[in-house]
């Protein structure tokens, strides 16, 4: 019998989403004769039962497009806002899954999407996911699609900032996305030749950073590029935030967990203008003018790179193969040139952070890049 599959994209937009939709859809249609529908705006579209049919015409010409033709949202099935109130809409999703006669649901997204997909799997739905995020922090996959494009954009920005930093003898502090993972700042910082790279995994000492910049000035280099991941913190703040996160994870009852979450939120909110504050402090401590550039959503937009198109296509195609084999409760991960099925239970709730002994870090230290910790 003909299989019916649904596809949705959730979380932040990312280059390569359309390539992944196309990879799943064209393989499902052309090789297996499946019927494919796309739900609009993430899990909310599944709740509202808003969908479009994905056929060869709708999948044509989308490979090179950024964003997602299906739209996206950050709605969580178990905490979706309706009428100003958070409601658990998981049962509604289950009903609509069966109402559309689905044999499988493909959820394309990052860490949050993997957790939401796991909850639907636990409700008895046939779920398969694909790893998407510019942060590259999804567990158990070599890389996520979206990362390579964002890496290129951030590197290009650092390249361009070099000339203005050199011309004006300034410090340029450039903030790069990544949330709690430093992959994007680390990779673009190395590729762009940043003098200082600050990432969440390595709490830094401000004096160490400023001293490195002063030494550059003494050596005749009157400018510096500082690449900062948005989640990077100085040592004292990092200790407070990590303690708050640990308290939230250890909280066993609802009241204590709520209090811990509020404390963590307050600490994270205080870090919103961290990059501006860092720039001001470095200017005071070094005597050099300092300017801030926040790349923001520029890193997520535009045409996906060739590498992201290739990755999304091969993972999407493998996804359709696995559906045909009736393998569910899995994420399709990149392992070298292969696409492998890994248990969704092992992915959800875990983050892939930069390890202290990662080859990128070692190479960066070898060429003199400063991370503020030594």
C-alpha cells in the first residue's frame, strides 16, 4: 500500500532546509511512490492541520533557496500558546497525524526539535528526524546542515572587518551566533584569522585578553579582531550561570525548578549586552578604540552553500530510504560520507559542545590565537 508521510520544519530557519525537504520528497515520490504532505509553520501547523501537498512541481526549484517553503516556528507541542495560555497540544497532534493517514512524520530541526519529536515518538507516532542548525550542536552527527553556510558568512564578515580594523588601528569585536556552543565562532575565527576567540566552552579572563592585545600593540600590530560567541562568558559569570543550570537540572519538584529557571533566566538576561560591555572594557584597558559588529540573523539567511545542499540532500534521501525500511524513532546523522540512523532517545536533550582537546582548538592555539584562559 502507498505510504503517506508528513514533513515539517521547526525552530530557527537555516540554510539547507529546502534542500532537505526536496531530498526527502523527491526520493519518497520518485523511488517509492509515496504521498508527501508538508505541514506549515512547524508543530503549530500540525496542531492546526494546515498543510500543502508536496509533489514534483512544488519541490522543483527550491534546492538553492534559503529559508523553508513550509515556514517554521518555535512552538513546542506540550507548551503551545493559545489565547494567552500554554496548553499541551500533543493529543491534538496525534489525532491529526492519524486523520491524515500518516505512516511517518519527518521533523527537521535542531536540538529543541529533537526533544519535541521524542515526545511524539513516545506517544506512539512513527517519527524520523533530520539535524539542522547553524550552531552545529546536535549530538551524534558529524555536522548539521546550515552550519557550513553560516560559517562562510561569518568568515567573510571577519575578512572584511580586518581592513577597517587595520586602517583605523582599532579593536573590532564581532559577535557570532551559536547559543551555548562555540563551533561557529571557533571555525570562523580560525578561518578569518581572528586574534582572539571567545567561546562558551572556555570561560575567559578579561585581563588575559587585554594583555594579549597590548602585546600586539607593543609588537607593532595596532589592531585586533576579537571573535565572540554569543554565549561566551568571563570566568566569574560562567561560574554563576553553570551553578544555576546545575540547580535547574537537579530540581526535583515544580516549585524549585521554576525558581531555578527564573534565576538562570535573570543571569542570561544580564548577558544580553555582554559583547558591548566587553568592547568598552577592552577600550579602557588597552587604550585602543573598540567597535562592535553583531552579525545576528545575517548568518542564517541567503542561499545555502554547496556543502549544505549536498549534506541536506543525502540525509533527506537517506531519510526516505529509512522510512521505506520502516525504521522509526531515529535521527538521520552524518558520519563521514555515510548517513546513519541513530536512536532519537540518545540525541534528544544532549548537546555537542566543543571539547577542550578538539583539533580546531589545538591548531588555533598553535598559531597564536588567544582564548583568554591562559
